[in-house]
């Protein structure tokens, strides 16, 4: 009986994983939680998650914080203290949720960074949540009439579905852009698992990779079905760039990997042209690429970027304030809702000025350098290396998608900070924590010799 009680004992790791899991699930089903359950429920979920994370780092004398891990994210802390909280126009207008969610994401990144032993479970949870959205995309493609239930669920047709005709583009999400984010994340995580997950023998290795490969292909097809140009293009670029840094065999040189990538690009180009003849979704996506810069969406976004530059000129040093662009958009474009500039770099320059923009660029550059340096570490476990490559690909995608998206302002930031936490955790464990252990161990050896 005592042994059974011991097996059911819940420790700090289990509590922390539960707190992180709540955040991960929220980040994949944010539409359902916020729109249907309401922001009060979302706030309750945040409070439960944060309480569990605080409980996991609690000691008899307060909270035990790892200052060295905090210093790895110092750029994000500086942004929070000097850019996000002061002169926050969303807070001034009574909209508090996005700012609270931003802080929650930073806390999650820290919690993940100090929990490298949980990375395997986190990756599995990401894969499961991502594939739920992939499965929903295929379900509504096969059963088009079933999408009527989503109209009753949202009380309107989700954006991008053209009155429910192309409901599979949005899946169970409220907007087809969000479904594209979820299916892209599924594509990346299954690709990484496909190339790195290994079994105990040759037959098991082949079997695992076969099913993971199928899941990767299905996720990639679902991504194409969303018809989102930026997600598809930048997603492919992020995967190829991540593969370049990924040492799959342990012996492959970067020059050889570069040659493989060049061959993959050529095969993709030929394959896409052939597949487009038989796939309506792919041919429509290619047509959207061909119309880039001339379609209504591109023209509207250029006008939004031009407005951001004009606002920047009015306050070039410290900007017009965090979140202020959306409220200026309502005035200038006579809109009933706020909208971001669909270019994070331009909007950051507009809202935080030259000073804030430089801090932001330095922060994301340092964060990316940490992720890249982790790919060069030796003696990583397979699960840790999977987390490293996944984190790198997500970060590369976000840096590219910032050009046409609102990654720092929308739910993409939550997925991004999960990746940031993973790379910072591995960096701390193998570049800082183990080095300190090796130094102390060497000192003990010297003392013994003396």
C-alpha cells in the first residue's frame, strides 16, 4: 500500500509539466477558449497555470529562481519593463489580456528553460495538439457539409473560408491564418521527429520513421490546404535552414547538407509543378504567389505599412507607445476594430522608436544565436536534440514571418516563447551548468593530488 502511494506521489516536475501543458494546449485552441469560453475563463486558466509553476519553484523561504537562466532572457525582460508596460495603449484603452498573455509567455519560457527533463513530453504534447488541427482540416475537406456546425459554433463563417465553401482552410480555428500556424507547427515537429527519432533496432527504426513520415506529409498537405502563402514559404525556408544546422548522422558535413538542401529544392520545384496539375489547392496557392504585390491583401498591407512609417516620423526616438498602432488604424481607416501592421519590424519601429527597435533586434538576434549554438553541442540526448532543432526551426520561421505577420503581438508569440525556452534550457545545461560542475570536479581532483 505504501509503495502504491509512493508511485502516485506528485513532485515538482509533474506540477511544472502540468502548468506548462495548460499553456501549450491553450496556445493551440486559443480561439475556442477565448471566444466561446470567454476571457474570464482564459484568465482563470492563466492563473492556474502560473500558480502551478510558482508552486514548482517554491521553497520554505519563498521562490527559488535561477538567475543565470533569467539572464539568458534579459532582452525580453528589458522589453517588458521598458517597452511593453510603459505607455501601453492597450492598457490605457482597457484591453489587458494581450499584455497579460505576453507576460505569461515569458514566464513559460523561463519554466521550460529550467525543465530540460520535460522536453520529450512537451514535444509529444505539441505533436498531439498540432495533429488535432491537421485532422480537423482533412475532416472538413472530406465532409464539406459538416462544416456547417462551425458556423453555428462561431455564429459566423470564419475568415478565409469564403462563406463556408472552403471550411477546411480554417479547420476548427476562428481564422484560417491561425489554422495555418497550427498545421505549420505540426509539420515542423513531425519533420524533426521523422529525421531524428530512432528505435532500438533497425526494424523498429524504420517502422517509427515510416509513421512519423506519414504524419509529416499529412501535416504538410494540410498546411498547403490553408492557402496561406507566408506560412508555407517561410515554413519551408525554416525547415531547410534548420536541416542545414541539423547533424543527423553525426558525420555529415555542412557542405554535404547544403548540397542535399539544393537537391531538395530542385526536386520540390519539379514536384510542385507536377502536383499542381492534379491538386486544385496547390494550384490556387501558386496563383496566390503569382499575384503577390498586386492583390487586394498586398495593397492593403502596403497602405498599413506606409501608415506605420508616417507614425514613426511623428515620434522617431521612443515611438507612439506599445499597441498604439491598432488604435491609429481604427481612426485612419475608419475601422470598427484594431489591426496590426502585418510587419512586426515596421510596427516595432513605429511603436517603440529607434531605441526600442534596436533593443528588439538585439534580443531576437541573441535568442537566435543561442538556438544555433545549441545545435553544435555534443553529448545531447536524442530527445534534447529533437527539442533543439524544433526550437531553431520555429525561431527561424518567426523571424521570417515577422515580415508579413504579427508574431510578437498574436498567439504566435506563445509558440515562439516555448521554442525560446527550450533552446535557452539546453544552452544553460550544457554551456553553463555543466561547465561549472566540470570546474568544481577538476578542483577536487587537484586537491586530491596535492
